[in-house]
C-alpha cells in the first residue's frame, strides 16, 4: 500500500513545497520513494497554479533537491486522501482543525516541527516570504531537522499496514502450485517387496 503525506502552509509557494521536496528526496535515499507519496498545498488560494517562490527553488537546488511545483489550495475532501497532514505552523494547524469533519480527520494532523527533538515549544516554521536567502536557509534547516523522526514514523506506519488481501491470495496460489509440483514418495507393496514411485 502507498502511504500519503502532505505539507500545508499559507500560499503553498515557500515553506510547504520546500518540505515536500526535502522529504521526497530523503525518502528516495532511504529506498522508500516508491511506497510514499508526498505533496503540499496552502490554506489560501492566492498563488494557485504558481511555481514555488524563486528563493525556495534556489535554496532547494543549492542543496541538491528537486523543485518542480504548482501551488494548490487544501480542500476539505482531501482529508480522505492522506495518512498524514503536516502543518508548518500553529496557524495552519488551527485552520486545518476547523476544516476537519471529525476525529478521524483531526487525527491525521500534526505540526512538522513536532518531529524535531530540539524544537521544544518552538513548533512554528517561520514564514520567510518577507526575508531573503538567510530566512529561506533557516526554513530548510528546520525542515531537515524534523526528517529523521518523521521518516522513522513513516517506516513504522508502513510496517503496521495490513497485508493486501490480493497479495495474500497470490501467495496462497503460489504455495498451492508448489505443493502440486512437489515430488511425492509412495511405497507400493509388490510381492513382498516395495516399489518407490
């Protein structure tokens, strides 16, 4: 099964696309890229269809990450599509909780920096939009600091996923075929002796 993660910030051009590309890159290095889908969106629709901010792109490329992106606005029905929804700050988390239709939706919400053991009570990734490269580099540092525990939890979730019934059926069929092809020894009595066939 595929595990689905999305990051949410304000306009989906700075923080959340940066986190998206960092996690995707790290998962690829860990051999999990084929099992986890990662994307991002924003709480507002001002930048829908736009690429990531040029400073986000520059910082990502400088550190060896991909950067292709088109901004989207998070929709309430998307709760059904994700296993984990990561807010970049407490304001985004509050807005997402208001969109949640019940406990099942709300249980999918977390702050990204809650995965950073050094964060303490400073759980917001600050908005770098009105800053320069230094502020965008700081966002990258904070995002990267959360990756080890986030990926550990994703690994755990993947290990706990129930086995696909179709895969289980295929396995049973293969076992049955192996049993059918297996060599069988039969002892047959012939005039006081035995014949193996």
